[in-house]
């Protein structure tokens, strides 16, 4: 009996302390970078409680981050700073191309907000710039053909594996980390998204090297799939985009599902035929743009390779391939099949090669003004396949 009373007494002391701890604001995930351009980037992170958040940036000038005040960047919606969210996405704009910037993230707890604008704010938490250097990133350059990047696909939430796979590389050596689809098998809730991939990407270096995100056919599945865009926010509001890294044009395309929209697996929720049609209308315009036409190398990221005889593949063949064949691209990078495959330009008649990276290797891509070199590297650090594609 005495023991029980002691246990109850201990609980009454512990519970309020734990409850108070839950009310303390913490940065819980991130930051990670996405939608990088030559003049901006989006910084994303999460807190355990609603907060108003901002980013402070400074030059990479070797001075202490405490040396002077820094400009602040807030997440705003229609002229107002966002204050009632736990997922924070701050766009930095007007930056110089090919320039290194240091940054620090801040969140201030929203204490109360009953109505109107009678909000009160509490404690501020931030990333550490005292015991470690401030985060650092480099905007994409305005010109130059040199571009090295790493591609991962079909990880399907195998975070321990992806950490081992990438243990021999330092993401700082690369322009970006291309996630080419199926990083998770479905998107069910925020926790699963963090545990399934985002936390691992941050650990690999996504706080400083941006993620170039392409959806696979698995990410549109799940209860929380419609929220995926919040975790990889694009200024365009789309999952398909055109980027320039110097003279290299990067097209990220969104494959949609692999089976017919009326397949029993989708329970009537798939509408990808119309989506791919709309995307193709955008693609036709994108390849006419100066950004595409003036590029010296053009690389397409498309999770499902437009080969084989499934409906999704066939629809991509029918819609995207003629546009890309006519526009002229240098390389398509795909995944989906979980095995390495190579389709030379001559074998498909598409006019461009397709390299399918397996689910057990990363692809390292090095672009120069002469060629695109791609190497598939396994968990032992061995190059398992290599291709060189001369640039025209
Ligand atoms: Fe997959």
C-alpha cells in the first residue's frame, strides 16, 4: 500500500512537469531546402506547437552570425505573416546567383488567439549558431555547365538503408539531391512522412543541399497524400517544374499512377489521365521557353520510365515522349522498376537515352560542357554501372 501511495505521489509531481514540457515550443523536424533557384530557395521545418516563424540570412563572410543584425524572412499569405501553423515554409527571394548564404531559423510560440487579431506570442526557439556554424546553402549559378547531383528513388521508407547507401558521400559536394519518386510507399500522416524519408534526408544534409523533388506513383496514395505538397512547397504550386542550374535545364515531371484510373486499387479516386493531359500542355510550353531552349544540357526526371506496357507507361509514351523527342533532351532519369535498366536512344527511337536507377543504388550524375556522366553506386560504394553521354 505504501508503495502504491508513493507511486501516486511521484506521478502527481511528474505529470504537471510533463504537461508543462509539452507546452514548450520545440523545432521537431528540419530544416530542409526545396525549390532552389538562382535567386531563391524555400526553407521548411516543423515545430511541435503553432508558431510564427522566420529565417534570418547573412553572407558567408566568415564573421560570427552574432556580428550584426540580419534580414528576416517570414512566411506570408496575402500580406499577412502566418502564425498558426506547425509546418513552416519560408521563401527567400532576390538572392544573388551562385552565392553562399548562411541562415538561421526561428519560431515564436503562438500563446493565445481567440478571435480577431488578439494574438499573443511567447517563447522563441531557433537553430543553433553558437555551438555549431549557421546553416549554409548556395544558390544555383546563373551560367556554367558543371553540375553534379545525386539521385535516389524507390527508397520506400528504408531510412536505415538510405543512410548506409549514402554514407560514403557528402551532399555538400553536390548541387542538389534529386528524389525521383517512391521515397515512401504511401503518405498516411505527417509522422510517417518524417520517419519514412524527410528526417533521413535532413540527416544526409538537406538543410544545406536542396531537394529536387519528383513524385513517384506511390506518393499520391494514402490518407495524407494531398498534403504532400506542403512538405515540398513549389512556387508554381505544381509537382512538375522546370529549373535551370547554370546552363543545365532540369525538368521534373509527375508520372501519376501506373494502372488505369478505374483500377480497383484506387477506389475511384484516381484522375491521372486528365492530370497528365494538363501536365503535357504545360510541357509543350515549357520546352518552347528560353530557359529550355538556351540550355546546353537537358535532363528529365520522370519516375515511371515511358517503356513497358502498363497504362501509365503507355500514356507517358503517348503524351510526353513525342514532345521530348521533338524538343531534344539529353537524358531521362527514371526509377519505378526497382532494377537497373538502360534504354539507349536508338533502341527506343525516342532520341534520348533512359537510365533507370534501381532501388539499391544511388545515381551520381556529373554534367560538364562535354558530357553527362552517370554512375550507379551500391551500398558498398562500388560503381555498378556507368554511362557517358556526349552533349551535342
Ligand atoms: Fe517504387
